[in-house]
C-alpha cells in the first residue's frame, strides 16, 4: 500500500521538478533567479482556459496554442523586464521578477477572478492495477511526461547546435561571444524554453491542484527542490524535486503531525550543511 | 569653515527633533501608529542591510527574527510581568541575535542562493513552530501582548508608545551608524565587494559574516519586540514569506549598503502602501508595476540615485569651474 | 550624525507633510452625516481569500447598498462602503482598520474577513467602541459591540457531532482537517463532545493549507474503517480528498463537508465525483433556490452586475448588508453606535426568507446558530434535513420552508 503513496509522491515531486527545471534553466545561462516562474505557469494555464472555456476551442488545440503562448510569454518577460536591467545586480532582477509575479497574479485576478477552476487532464481518469500496486493514470502520466521532457532537454542541450551554444553561454559569456555566438539571442531563447517548460508544467499541474491565480505558489517548493538537488544542475533539479515530493508524502506515516511539515525543510538544511552544493550541484569557480 | 556648518546643522537639527517629538500632540492617532510601525520597519531594514547590503548575503526569511523578538517579548511579558521593557527589549534582541549567530555558523559556508534557500527554510520553520507549539504561543489564536510600562506609567496607547518606540529606534540608528563607520563596517563592505579579495586583506570571513548575521538578527529582534507592543496582539500570520519579501523590497528600493537607504526604503514602502490603499483590488497590481519600474530606473535604490545625482552635480560644478577662464576672481 | 540624521528627519517630515494634519468636522455621530452613513472593512482582495473577499464586498454588500440607495437609502441616508485590502495579513488588517476608524471616520466595521486579521483588530475596536458587524469567519468572538454572522465553527461542530451520532448512528468518525485555527476549532470541539458520549475520533489527519497531495493522509484514513470522514478543508483540497477517496475505492465511508466546504465550487472542482457527499449548509442554494429573498438577491446581482454568477459569498455580503440596513433603520433617525447595538439586541425573530428568523439579545450576538444537512445529488446540494440547531443541548429540527 505504501508503494502508491511513493508513486504519488514522485508525481508530486515531478510537479516541483518542472518548476525547478524552469528556474535552473534561466539561472544556468543568465545567473538570474526568476521568482515569477510559477506565475508563468499560471498565466499559461489561464490562456488555455480562456481558449477552451470561453472561446470553446477544442481542448487539444487549446493546449497547443497555450504552449505557444507560454513560449511567447517567456520571450516577453525577457524583453520587457530583463533587458533593461542587463547591467543590474542579481538582487535587482530578482525584485523585478518579484514585481512581475505580483503583476501577473493581480492582473489575472482582474481578468479571470481569483476563483478556482477545474482543468482538463491530458490523461484519463482511471485507476490502474499493476500486480500488487494500485496507482492511477494521472500520476504515471505526470512521471512519464516529466521524464520525456528531461530526455528532450538533455538531447537538445547535448546534441543540437543551439543547445550547445546555450551551454557555451552558460559556461562563459565572453568565450561564447568570441566564438561568434549571439549571447543576446541565447538569453532570449533560454527564457523562451523556460516559458515553454512553465507551460507544460501548467498542463500537468492544473488538473491536480486546479487552476487559480494561486498556482504560482508551487514556485517556493520548486526552489526547495532545485536547491536540494543542486542549484545549477538540471538533473539535480529533477532529483531534488522528486525527493521533496516523496518526503512530503512519507512524512505523515513516520512523524507526528506537529513536526511533519518541518521535515522537508529540515532535510534541506541538513543536506546543505553537509554538502553545500546540493546532491548533484556543481562547484562553480568564481572570479575575483 | 567646519565650525560654521556644525553650528548651522545644530540650528536645524534641534528644532527638527523637538518638532518630531511633539508630533503625537498634533498628529492623529492613526498617523502616530503608522510612524510607530515605520520605526519598526526602519530597524528591520537596517538589520537586513547588515546582512544583504553590507556583506552581500541574501536573507529571505527575516520575518522569522521579527517573530522571535515579538514572541519572546509577548511570552516573557505575560509570564514575568514585572520585567520592565528596558530589560525585555535588549533580551529579545539578544535572543534573536543568538539564534541568528547559531544559524549563521553553518550558513557561512554557503553561497548566494543557498543562503537564500536556507533562510527561506528557516523562516518557514519558525512560522511553523509558532503555529504548532500552541502551549507556548497559543498557535493560530495568537498572543495578547501586555503593555510596556515604566514604573506606574503604562504605554497603553499609540501616542504613548511613540515615546517608547522612537527614542529606541533613534538610538539604534545612531549605533548602526557608528558600527558602519568603524573597522567592522568597512570590513562588511569589503566582504560584499569581493569575498576573495577581502580574505587577501586579512579579513576573517567567517567571523565577520556570522557577526553580520547575529547583528542583523539582533536589530530585527528588537524591532520584533517593538512590533509586538505596537500591534498588541500577534499571530503567526504576521510573519509570513510575503512579509520577508516586503523587507527585501524595502532595502532594494532604498538602496543597499547605507543607513539612509534603509530609512528611506522603509518610508517609501509605507508611503506606497498608504497611497495605494484606496485602490482596493487594483492595489497589488500598481504595487507590482511600481516595483518593476523602480528597479529598472533606479537600480541602486533611492540612496544610490541620490548619490549619483550629487556626484553628477559636483562633477558639473567642477567642470564649470575649470571652464571659467582664470582671472575672474577665483583663486 | 550629520548627513544621515539631517536627511532622515527631513525625509520623515516630508512624509508627515504629505499626509498632513487630519481633522474633519465632527458630526452628531462618527460616520453619520445628514445624508449618509459610512461603513467600512479591511478584507482580502489579494492573497488566498481574494475571491471570497471581492465577492462579498464588491458583489454582495455594495450591490445591496446600491439597491437600497437607489430607493432612497436608510432613514433618508445613503450608505457608503469603504474597503481596503489586507491580503490576509493581520498587520495590514490592523493598519486598515485604524485608518477606517480614525481617518475615514466610519460608523462601524462591516463584513471584514478572516480569523487572524479580525482577531488583530478586535481589541482595538472594543476599546474605541466601534461596532464590529458580521465578520466572515467562524470563530466565536466576544465583545460588547461584536456581532457574528453565520454559524460559528464550534456550534456547527457540536450540531454535526450530535447529528452524526444520534441521528445517523455513526460509531467510527474520522477527521481530515486543515492545519490552522479553522481545522483545530472543529477538532478541539468535536473531541470533548465525543468524549462526553464515551466516544472518540477514530482517526485524525492534518493537512497543510497549501498542500497539493493528500494521498498519504487519505491512505492512512483508508485503514481506519471509518463510518464517516469529516472534512475540514477548503474547496480545493476538499475536492482532492474526494478524488483520492474515489481512487482508494471507498464505498462504506460517508464523506462529510463542513459549512465553509459546502460550497458550489467544491462540486465543480470534484468533477462529478462528489455525488453522495454530505455536508452542513449555512445557506439555501444561491443559484437554484426559489425562495423570494434569494430570487431578490439574484435579481439585484443581475441588475447591478449583469452576468455575474451567484454564489454563497456574494449572498453572504448581500444578506448581512441587508441585516445591517434593517438594524440601522430600526435605530431611527438619530442613530449612534451605542443605539445601533441596543437596537440590534432588541431584534427578535426577524423574518428574512433566507435563514431562520434572526434574534439577538444582550447575551446572544450570533445572527445564525443553525444549518441544514445536504447531500450532493446531480451536482446540486439537496436538503437531507430541516434547519438543525441545538437548544438546551438538544438537537432540534425545524422545517426548511420553501
């Protein structure tokens, strides 16, 4: 019986990982932290909602258009917010993304209200029994999609020309520039991909937690997952998120209710104290 | 030359101070209450600046220290009601400072966003403890805070509290200024510019980083005690993540690395919240836009912008001086 | 000290100058003028309860006041409502409330929201002798000038425990509850009441307000062989719990929703899996009920906010604004805060066509102390009982009245 809790925890963890992935993508190339990552998911979800609920567009088409929209949202964010602050410190960009998060939440509230809405799922609503284990199509679907996305990103970064240029930029902007890579274009592309990841996250998360302007709160857990797994590492982001999700689900079985909410954070602090770069993080050398 | 300006600023400063302390007699209760809260936020901003502005570490859970100071004061004042405020305040500060020091020790090995995450976790843990340890904190029902007293005089109104909160705040501002202008302050600044370089100058990184954290926690703890007196009733909901983020916004708006920046950041944030209040559901939207615009056009905060403006004016003056042909009466 | 001190004091002076010295002409009573009465509240227009806040203030109370102002107002005075956003932060709630009382000079505080935010203001309001009317929250509040609205949670918990044990014969009752004052209140009322019947909660599982996965808690509860699972949650997690129960294949355990959870959005979010779920309802169905008073509410909504979907929050706002206006009217032309309170305390059996007749007294400041049980059938809450209340510790049932 415990197994389906673990599977559910992994699925929840994948949700955290998706947010962590988007955060890490942007951090890796630009060293900026995007506080509005969760809210980008939220807006993408509402774009889909407007299409299928208000404009009666068929759901699959609405989903596709929403993903296109999320790509665009990433680009818009980069253009509007980060370019003007390109010489600004990381604190400032963090505050800019914080402002963006607030703006997205209130603007969405004004357009769609702060109510909660059901959201159609990509996966059928069925229970599956595999031997002694009972689970459901939804959880497996989330795990499968996240793995697929991870694989796609891995292949993209490792083997494609664009992906390699992105990696070059994240290692050293100077060197990349010298190699003839348009750093500005790479930044824009990174944000676009991050936006797309946010959009995919919305399609997977919203059916479970329902669509509302509060969807972005998952970003806090995304941060935790990303750091646990190693900030700056893409697989680390996923591993960290999954561990967090599983921990949260197992905690009620082993810990009294008073302290179980502290467990994930305590583990986080513990891991960081023992291994500061997180489970899979990289030690980045810094220039003086 | 110097003697003249000393005399001049005393002439301006003393009446200003006198007027300031007469404020409760002429202002409405509400404005006095706002000024009291403003003083609390100024202290938090100065505290946070020690960590973020001076040594460059991010703390995203600073509301936790505010909570520690507030709950310490509320609990002690309830259980040991004979303790006067001038004992409670430093004790609250030291309690928070001690926790800050203990937290600082393992943290100082971490960098940038790791510290942000650990402090975020710390904030969540303190909030959770305040909620769960209900035998001590009354959990979600909250704690009533007994009024501060001095002998038989009880600070049971906003106007009376003004005379407790403001002098304490001014004292702590002066102390902060002193700290900053000493070797300690310069060491903090050096660490923020570049940790590696600071080390080469012989600055003991771990000692200074941990002290910065402890000092910051102390200030925020005292602010928490004053906060408890001003609010008269505290619940865990007052010390949330969005509170911590408001604090960060304060010092980024005001400008990091300067006491003046801390003060003006607190003032601006409070002023914005007051001004936008009547917008009800549009308030947060305007606030978010204001934050973005601010950060794009004044990236070093208001104090930074003022500094550059003053520097630009000076440079222009110098240039016009140089351009003036000699023999026009200038030595 | 030089530069900083000078600058700092200068800055603070600018600040003060900007807000200026406040003094308004005094009227016969604060907030009451010849042609208007001003009321106000600090509410959530952002944050977790933004939807409820906006509905009850903008589409509830303000709609009612628009309607009544168009008909000439109360005792010839228009009712003006001022509101500020506190985002469920008790600090902001206190700041807003002090602003309303001292700057905006409101007559009373009407319909604020949230146990924490309201708690932060209650001492202040009692001290300033400002009436606090009908806050949208469920804790029993005590105060000379405080009047509560819908059935407070402890009262609801007592009624539900008695009903479950006496009327339905449930033996093994479990509870899944939100990890805050809302959840604790039900748990801490139900536990001693069950004890007095030589029973106890067969299981209890807390859930964090922001949780997105309840599978662990529901899995644990599956093992407890429960007759009923009492859900003290908000609509989102509540719907998740239902879906999880379906996944776990529950057939025997009856799911029971609290008052705040018995809300139409709960049915919508459960996506059809909520059939058969029971609940405690504070209100008749705002969308389908044919009661004239509810039809009047729907008509007002249609008139002043065409197309806006009726729900229990705007109904709350509308109804309690109406109750306030009734009391204001009865208090007469030369109304004061004191007079309003005594007038309210003398109200007996006010027929309103929505909830049972409202009565107040010196000792009882609660507008509603009952509810009726419902079951979800065809995605609508259908009544399972009449209005149930506790009188002298005994369950009493009265007809619903259609």
